[in-house]
């Protein structure tokens, strides 16, 4: 879905990924990240957030919490992360990107609350229930802190992905906030939901969900009850061009993830200020009949899009040209992606060892690929900064230590 966009707006990323791979400097089965472009994108998001008075937290799960990515975001001015889970919070903290928000989408497990309170020390901690609020408060008290808590709210008509459900009824938020404020070690700080915005395939626009209206109504109730300085966290399909709509709805926090590497659904259909900054790199393993098989491990198509003709650049020399494009079939999400299958009957004649470059809207943290941060691509001086696993830990590739 994004390969044409990358070929047009950042072809050097494709060419660099192939050149580094063919030189034996980076592995197959890797998300390759253009750190110059990430820094550029972060600066755009930071500037727009500052203009609107919004806090900007970077979501790093899509690129495996890569430390080079985290540091590029900081250089661009996005100096706080939102952690999808505790592992993400640890990786970001270790990479030098402090955690601004944890607990949403994934709640903090009971026996990891002390770790979060004492080591992560997030600015905001989301809870879905009074039980989770008590755990956070107790851990913060033990760590000698008072923790600002955000409360996930819900109402009839709200949208939740299957398996993401949970939260406090919006009509009960004022009473719930008062209970939170009575906890030793915690303070009610605001409200959140997900998703506040979603991409509409018919209009090719990002539109507000009912959840955003729920946030607005709950915020008004809190103000009427005397809560005059609350945070409103409104994540979902975030890019710089939608921040004003969020701010107009009262949001004080946004959490770009795919926007930092230019791969939100809106980027697929419109040229936005952010540049595409991520590709997935594989390698041809072998040929069988009329197909060439490339290594998997990170093959992933986000279900936000309908089915489409998946293509990849297949070449042993650096190129982003159309004559190197081939159709590829990948296993369904229910199967293990050992290999992708390249159509070898058309204009491309794949050979074992060829580089294969895809333009995915990735979710590296749920796969088993490497992440590779590369600086200097925009200056034609590429340098591999780090090769890591999906937990943001450096890998000693290709040598064992």
C-alpha cells in the first residue's frame, strides 16, 4: 500500500536498504528506518502541537521501540513516549525517551506496578477501573510519588476494536474522579479514549468517532463539577493535519505513531507534511516452480486496508524503479510467515540473494523481525546506527557474542 508513496517521496530509503543489504551490513527480515526522515517528521508534529498547545507523545511499537528511532524523535522535539505496554515503557526509557503515558492501550499488570512507578515514572498513567487506580496509587506511594491518572471512559455508541474494550462509564466520571482523588499516591488528571479518530475508506478522510464526542461531554461535566485543569488524551490515526480538529474538540494530548514514519492511512492517499520513513527488507531464499520465496518474520499488512495487490521491489542493485516491482503473496495472519511468495512469471526474474523491499504499515512489535535505524540517507552518507530486536535491544548481528 505504501510502496508507491515511498518510491515517489523517499526513493533513497529503498535504494539504501538494498545497498546496505547487498553489502552485508544489515539483515533480511528487518524494518529499515530512515532516521533523518523520522527527525523531520517529529519536528513537524512538535511544531503543530506547540501551535495548538498540545502535548505530543510518540508511539514506538510500530517500529519495535528502536532506540535510534526514539532518539531521532527526541532530536525532532518529541521528547515523551506513549508506551503500549510495560515492555514498551522499559525500552523507551532505556533509549532515552521518557514515558509521558502508560497504561493505554494495555493496562499495567498488578505485579509490574512497582516497576512502572519507581523506574518508568510516567507523567500519566491510564486506568480502566478503581482496582487499577488503587494499584497505581499504592505503587506510586511506595515510590514516594503522586501519580497523575487518566481514566479511560466509555459510552453507548463508542467504537472499540475487539479486545480493546474497557473503561469507566462516562456519566459516572465525576464521581469516579472524586474517588481517585481520595487515593493516597494518586491524583485524577483527566480522561482518554481510543480511537478518537478513524480513517474512512469511502471518503479517504480521517473522521471523528463517537468517542471524541464522549470525551467532550465528559470534559464539560468535569468542568461543571469544578475540575478546571484536566488533560484530554485523544489518540487514533494521528498526523499533523488532524491535530487542529483534536484541539478544537478540547484535546490536550496527541500520540502520533505511524505519522512519525509517514504511514498512517491518510498518508497512503494524500501527500502530507510527514515523509515515509520505514520499509520492510527481505531476501530471496529460493525458487520453486513459478515463484521465488523470500524470508518472512515481519510480513504484516494492517487490516485497516481492504485486500490489494501487494508488490515489492526485487533487485540485487539499488533501485526504486517500477521495472523492479513484482507481485507478492504472503501468508494469512492465521499462519506463520516463514516466507513470502514472489510471482516470477512477469517482468522481474528473482534470484537467490536478491533484496526484497516492501512498503508496509508495520506493527513490528508483534512480529519477529529486526529493526534497523539508518542515519544520513538524506545526505547520501548512510550509516547503520543500530540493529535491534522488537524490544529495542541491540542485536550482535551477524556475529555472536
